[in-house]
């Protein structure tokens, strides 16, 4: 498949993505998780796990798409779920993600009959920040206006611009170019179009202050691993 074969895909989520902190209701490796929408995002210290659920539970696919993630629901049939692991190669893995943009809603988890194991009125947030992901570069993870996951590269003042490498594991194909709807000879960058065993999903990849100097390029590392190389202005 070539970049020219990829068309702009429709939005798969239908509600905004909000983030809830893990206070014991998830696998301990998970720091934050999204609620709402049709795409499930789990944030750890060193990776983002994107889970896609099939809209057709009668699918006859025989294999599990993607890679295993922390806290994966083993009760879901393999044909119904695909996991993607996204990480930044060579990034700082000792930082802890911090929430931003609080909202008025809260989330509660009532599991089991013992009230001491319940987690109630957990604050919700509009996004999560990884500070100093690379020297002089922060990363904001939140949602775009269409409720698609958005990764925003945010250089700090006087930070050094460097190339960063976003690794996507578990995908069947990744493209950064789509054809214009008005002129098929014209391609443009609008984000990451990721093909999985359950269909195509979209992840917005942007930068503040026009920090991206050119369209990111994609390198295939192995059968289901792709690197997206982003060149930042120096």
C-alpha cells in the first residue's frame, strides 16, 4: 500500500475524550486513561496505549490485532479488539504525566461488594502533559475538536529543536499524507492515518508555533512497527 492509497478517514469517536487519573481502579502501570468516545487511550510513563474496539461483534477475524497493553481486558474476544503502542524513541522515561484543563465532571468506579475497594468522585481532565519529554520539548496529549486523540509537540522557550521519533507498534500501515478531496494529484499532511486489523483510525499530530519544519516521514521498522520522524525548527 502506498501513501496515495490512503484517503482521509471519518471520525470514529463520537464524544469528547476526557482523562481520569489512576487512583487504584486500573493496572498500576497506567497513569491516566480516557473515558467517553469509541477509542480507549491509556497513558503510562513511557508509552500511550490506543485500543480500538470492533463495531461488529460478529467479526470472523481469527487473530488479535496490535500488541498487548497493560490492563487489557482478557474477556474480550480477540476478533473484537486491536491495541497500538505509541512511544517516543530516546525520550525521558523518568517523568510522570501531569493533567491539565480540569472539567466539572467526575468519575466513579464501583467494583465488588466491598465499599473500601470503590473509587468515587475522581476528577476528570481535558488533557495530560509530559514535561521535558526531550530536553526543551513538552508533549500535550488530549483530544482535537472531533474527539480524536491529539499529540501536541510544544517546545519550551529557548529550547533546542531536534528531530523526534514517534514509534507505533501493532499497526498494519501508517501514513502522514492524504489526497485532497478537490484534487487527487495534491497530497497534504493532516495527522497520522493508522491502519489496524479492525480498520483505520486517526491521531492528530501537531506542534505549537509551527515547530514542525516539514511533513513528518514514516519508516517501517518491521511487520507491525512504524516510526514517524518529526523535524522541529532549530
